[in-house]
């Protein structure tokens, strides 16, 4: 089994969704089942936040989470529709359906536990289980979200709950660099990087991985493999 996450820049349109599907099919052709965690498409979350701010300068945080969780549900349903059309059995699960339980800190919730029974059940019946990142529910079944880059955290936490030792993170960047490759022509891609170094990079502004997801990976000794959706270049490994 592989646990794989795709960011919003990989999901911006139907053409990109098909590229993501090809990445998943590569794993399936190797005889693997796949749990894939998806972010919202493109700027969906930003657009929803702007809509809320037009209605209220300080939106109620519970209702804000109900609103901005919609983006991931659009992604997972569309992707499951695509995979089924391509002949692969796939099912989408919201954070609640996937058993992701968080605290009550709306818009910045932290995962408390993940009940994996439903995920395992669906893996028996499907090739791919597509899970909404960035979201869960609290003990009263209120929808919660995990904050910026929360889908990274979802993916690594799910890998830990499923007792996997690696998690793939796909985006529009083919690895982790010592400086921003979009601004520095001499940026060097790092073949491997320690958890501690990656946390420091994240906390100093690097947008590749959220520091919270790296800390979870370190706690459970999960190797994070960072690669590009749009090419087959060798990526970077956080370990």
C-alpha cells in the first residue's frame, strides 16, 4: 500500500487531475493499493475565505470551517469519478468518514486520533481510497480544519495511523531546495534532509512542507518523499 498526497497546484483543472491519475495508476500497476489525500483545487480555499470576509470581517470560526472544508470534498469526489471512469475502483471519504478526530480549535485544529476501520474496509473493496485532507471532526462531530498546509499533516497522520513507513507528497516542485528555486538560479536540490533541518526550513518560511507534518513524521519515523506531479525527476527524502 502507498499513502500519497497531492497539493492544490496539482489539481487546478481536469488536465492536471488526469496527470495525478497517471501517478496513481503507476502505483496500481506495481500491485499496490493506494490511499490518496487531496487538497482543494488551486485557489479554492482562498476564494472561499474571501467570500466569507465579504459577509463578515470576523466570521464565526465554526461556520468558517464548514465553508472552507468544501474545497477538499470537491477534489476527492471529482477524482474518484475520474478514476472510476478510467476503470479503477475508487471511493472518496471526507475527514469524518475517514475517522479523523481533532480537538475543538476551529481553523487550527490538531488531530487527536484516527479510527482506521473504514479506510481498511474500503481498501478491501477498492483499488484507491481518496481522502479529503485538511479536515476532520471534533468529539461533537463538528467539522474542523487544520490550518494552512493542513493536508500535509493529514497525509502523514494517516500514514502513521495505517502503520506505513513512508508518505509521498506531490506538488509542482520536484523536491526540497536549499533556497527558493523560483528566485535563485543556483538553488540546489537536497537528495535527503533530516527532520530537524526540514522543520527549521518550514519555520523560516519554506512552503514545501508544514512543520507540523514533519514533526509527526519524526515521531512515527515516517519517511516523507517529496516529488513533482508533472515530471518523473528524482525527488527529496525527509528522514
